[in-house]
């Protein structure tokens, strides 16, 4: 399991990589989200305010909002 810091670093690297097209970036973001769901249980139905304030959920949401469809 990677640290949140390492996942964030990869997210930033993908986001700023100009050689990747939008679809490639989105697919990598999905993989990062899958990793967070598996390792940090970030996919929560009806989350509490406390859960929404956690670092892992904040990062998950940031990655989610960066996707383009």
C-alpha cells in the first residue's frame, strides 16, 4: 500500500504531463481512484462530515474532479 503522499505525487505528475491526452489522463486517474478505494476504503455511501474531511477522501475527490468525460 502506497502512502497518500505518493499517490498525490503520481496524480500531480499525470495531471501536469503534457504528453498524455485527456483520455489517457482520465484512465490513470481512474486507476488511482481504484487504488484509494481498495487501500483506504474511500468509496463511501452517505459519508459523514468527518469522513469527508479525511485526507484520503479529499484526495479521492480531487482526483475524481480532475477526470474529463
